[in-house]
C-alpha cells in the first residue's frame, strides 16, 4: 500500500455543491495537496526535508499491545509484545474486575432493574465460588511459575483467595437480605471499609495489588526491551500510535501510561518534544513470529512521514512569531494530593507504596475522567520503581505491605 493510501487526510469534495473560483482553489492546493502525484507541494517539500533529517533517527512505535523499534536508515525493525502474554494476566484481572462488576450490580439496583441485577449477581457469585474452589498455591508456584512473581507466590495465592471470599460474601448478603445492596454497603463492607474485623484488607487494595502485579511483568518487559538497545535518547523519537484503551483515553502524555513508562525507561533523557501521541497513526497487528515483520516494515515509511509532518509544522512557529509566548508542555502528573483536596484534573504522583489516598484518588479519576486509561492507576509507579530502584527493592502496593489471612481461612458467608 502506498504512503498516500495510508495517510489520506484530504476532505472528500462534492463537485458542484457550490460555486468555486478555480484560481483561488488552485492557490489553496499549492501549499498542501495530497492529490498531487509524488506529494509535490510546498508543504510536502518542507515535510520531505524533515523526513530526510530524521530518517536515520531511532523511532519507537507503541501500539496498544506491541512495541516496534525502527533503528533508522532502513535497518530491520525489532518488536516486543507486552500485553496479553503476561503470565497470570487474565486470572489477576478476573479478580480486580470484581470491583467494577459489583459496582455495576449496585448501579443496576439503583436504577430499579431488579431482575437484571439479581441475574448478574447470581452469575458472578457462581463464578466466584467456582474460581475459589479451583484456586490453589500450586497454580502460582508450580504451574504458572512466572519469573516476576518469584518469592511472592504464597502471598499472591492468599490475596486472591481473600479477594474471592469477600466478594462471595458481599454477593450472598446482597441476594439474601432485602435492602442490603447499596452504594454505602459496597463501600463500607467491601471496597473501602476500615476497622472491620471481617474486612482486614479493603478490596480496593486487592485491586491495586493485582494491577501492580500485571504491571510488574509487562512494565519490566518494556523497560528491559527498550534499554537493551542502548539508544541515544537525544536522537530517538517515540510515537504512541492508534487507540489506547477507551476511545476517549490516552490522547495526552498526562493520560497515557505508556508515555510515562517510556519516560522512566529513558531515565528522563528522551526530549519531551520527541515523544508524540498519535491516535490517528496506522498500527500493525502483533507479529506471529520474529520473522513475521512484513507489515511492521511496510509501516515505517508512512509513520516516519507522519512524524516529519508534525516536526516540520512545529519548526515554523518560532520562525513566524518570534517574541510571542512559546509553548510549554503540561506536566505528566497533576499536583500532589493534599489533605482536603476535593477535585482533580490529572493523576497525582504516587510518592510511596503506602500512599493510599493518592492511589484511591487515581482509581476514581481513571473511571470518572474519560481521558484516562482504566488500568493506568499504578503502572507508572511500577515503572518508576523498576527504573530507579536496585533489583529486589521493589514494593508491590497492596501485597507486600498488607497481611492477608492464610489461604482458605477467610469466611465467604455473611
């Protein structure tokens, strides 16, 4: 497929819809006209100059599930998958997703949809019971044997068992006690409740721990892969391409966890202007093998051309308007969470593995702000720890700093 076909930005025209002045239309097209063969317009010439300048620069492209490194000058790319091949991802997500699942049941109840919430609660209950009955320490220690979980298998098994038990208990009580199902009981008896002997660890900490464990594997994979190339970050460009999570999310650096992960992987050496969010850029499917790179290779030219168009346009600003205020990029994080904070516009930084107020606030913001990625609550904190702390000094929030009841000891009846 030609570059023009991959990067069509022209607006469909409807001849005869209204009168046109042919000479003025040709003037309009003289600067940028994607219909001109060979992209022979003034804008294209400027883009070509930028393209030639960055042709040998390393380019990292991140999709929702894969990374590709184009070393430059036409050299063969390398790829790394980082998402769905995470050991234990589905098992951990199955438990962490119980928080929004039970909240959805509560919301259906608030809406007066009795039949729907009961059916969903009964289905969730049956699957939680089946999952707890089949769950064991042996799965984590002897079957999965994930390198990133080594030494934590007993704690993970106890946490997962506990999370299933308290979920079963809440669902049973909701189904058996008329009027029990409510937002208040969801928070007090399940998600957040403190000082309750029957809920020694709020379920939200289980959510944070499972997110952190998934991040521990996927983020460490990303950082190891990116840093293995010994890149000159001052010359490297990064494009985060295509849809990231929800159709409204991840379109700025402050709402994109991959942007923050790459920032920490580069130890801050990647120029901010070299990291671009490109939601409309073409993406590639996950290669089936290391030799299955035809589609990845085919996309290098149009991706570099798209990058060059952005770079070329940016360089016009100081030339045209020297002396007027220049652009300053918004920070990747919002202000630190302070006591009494009532609203947030951006994710606050997590200062420590027990900064629960910041983590809880992030979970709320990731749900309530449509710009945020739903699973970005702790992934950048995982990346910051992995990039800045020595091996073995990593703390999994919600797991390493919590004590869960022994496997099988948590009652699952009200």
